[in-house]
């Protein structure tokens, strides 16, 4: 949303773009439940296209590992919190 606003979109427009993008991806994943998420992503990504460029940038910046680390931190905290119940 912040980047869209930096590009000149209003806060409302930027939010709508983010929400619609996430909703579209989630809807596709739900409708095509027999297809892996990786395969779905590959089906909508043109080699050399904008999504491809974005995904490559995220991979170069180690996003998969960052997400895995964040998930593990949440799991670790949930385990700690469960011990106090």
C-alpha cells in the first residue's frame, strides 16, 4: 500500500489494490484446491513479466527464509504461552 501511495495512488486506491490482489489470489487458491500453490503461481507468472521480476527479487532477498523464521517465532511463542495456562 505504501509503495502504491508513493507512486501517486490515493490511500483508498492503494488499499483497494492490495485487498483485491490478496482476495484474487486467495479465491484462485480456493477454487483450484486440487492444484498446488506453486503450480498456480507458475500458471499466472509469465517468464520475464512483472510478477516474475517481483518473485525473483523476493527470492534474492531470502523472503522464503524470512517467512519461515517468522512462522517459527510465532510457533515458539505459542508454545511458551500454552505453558502458562
